[in-house]
């Protein structure tokens, strides 16, 4: 009987040792998602720094890559999201500006066009829903999701930055 108990005790000890080693042993491979999974709604594990140098900016747009981000304390919290911007003669200028006002449903009297989720940031320029595959008259066109997120997150007075 003692051999039987000793046999079971040895098996249980071996099993615990094997399971314990798996828990204590550090991972030797690179993580599967170094900055977090690219899954909508799942935040990055390590927050990505903002591409814009102004840390106080709550919105950042890079014209050269047609991308925009929402930022909190210098860290990206949303984006990149695709954008389009001003065509020749109507360029969206690189600048640091503030959000002036927002309109959920705005109608452009200058261009006789709807501007859903309009968030104005540089005079008559705004982030709003529009085709991201064609240039605008200076506004920043965004997808429905991007424009809605910018509208919900940004408040009048928030700083925005447009970079080349």
C-alpha cells in the first residue's frame, strides 16, 4: 500500500512541477501584438505616442499620409483614421488651432452640401463626414466612424494640430 501512495504522490508532485514551470517560466518569444491587437474597440496594450509635437493637442492630422488621430496627454486614443483634405487652391494649412464650435447636422451654405458631425477648427474648416477618396475645399473629410468619434471627443477650446 505504501508503494501505491508513494507512486501517486510522485505523479502529483511531477504534475504540479510541470504546471508550475509553465507559469513561472518567462516568455522567450516576441509578443504577438507589441502595441496591442488591431481589433476595433480593443485598446493598445502600450499606448502609441502622438505623431504631433504639440502635447496639448487633442486632435492630430497628418496631411502627407491622410490620417488623423484623437490624442489624450500626448498618447493616441483613437486612430489612425483615414481622411482627405483641401485640394489645390483650397489647401488645409499646417497649423495649431482650437475647436470653435460643433454641429451634429450642419449645412454648408458656401458649397451647398451636408456636413454630418461637423467639428469646426480653423475658421470655416471642419472635420466632417465625406468621401475620403477625393479632396475637399479645405475641410477634413472623414469616415462616418471617424467624424462621429471626433465630434463626441472634442470640445470647443480643445487644441488641434495639422502637420505635413
